[in-house]
């Protein structure tokens, strides 16, 4: 049974399920392509945002002690990492939802096709191949469509989750490097200022 025969014999419920699965498939591939293409760009933007979040705090960190500066910088970096992770996870939950419900949508179509087969047998009073071939064929097509939508959705979801996990680790490493650099710069600035103040006091004492 080819697709044209299936479409001619399908009722409103089967056609509605077909369009639902088609919409799920389009959404899956669209979200997956956008996530893959945007991963590198999102990584560069996340690095820039981490640098900017600390750059905005440098003037405010000067009068604080070392522990206070470290705490404030850590909170700023953690907040920015949370924002970037939320941006990276947009659409991933949709992939997980599609992967979960697509097989059941196909299963519902399968049950509906078997129901049609039983109705055809009941009307004819005979359980011949002619009565059940078309409805059973519809059921098998719906099963195949459900799997064809669910399997790519599962693969896309796993790939996106792995990419987001890698991005999270890289952002944490970058945040640690920025935190260390910031603390070292603040310490060197304080030591330079202390040396200059001591030199001025020494010169003033000699004078």
C-alpha cells in the first residue's frame, strides 16, 4: 500500500495525527539545526559576558578586602553562568518532550487503525485480507511515522544536552581563570600602592 492509498482511506483522526507528527518532525530538525549552529556563537558571547561582568565590578572591588572581593566576584560569575546556561538550554526541553510523546502519538494511530480493521470485519462478517489490509496498513504507517519522529528527537536531545554540559564546564573553567586573574591584579595593585606610599613616607621623613 503506497502513501496515496493510505491518504485516500485515512479518516480525519488519522490525518490529524499525521499533521501532528509532521509538525513535531519539523520542530525537531529546526531546533536541532539552530542549536548546533548557535553553539559556537553562544560560547563566544558567554566568554565576553563573563569578562564584562567582572570589568563592571573592578571599581567597586577596590575598597573591599580580599575575601570580600573574592565572594563578590564569584557571585557575579555564577550569576552570569546561570544566565548563559539558561540561554543554551532554550528549546532543548521541547526536543525531550517530542522524543517522549511521538511514539505514543504513533501508537494511538496504530490503535485507531486496528479499530478500523475490527469494524470492517464486523460489517462484512468475514475476517479476510481484503477487509483488514487497508486499516492494518494505516496502523503500520502510523507506527513507522511515530518512530521516524521520535528517534531523531532522542538523538538531537542527547547531542544538545552533551553540548550544553560541555559548555557549562568550559564556562566554569573560564570563570575560574578570570577570578584568579582579577584577584592577582587587585593584589598587585595594592602592593604597588603600598610600596609607593612607603616610598613617599620615607622621602618625606628624610626631607
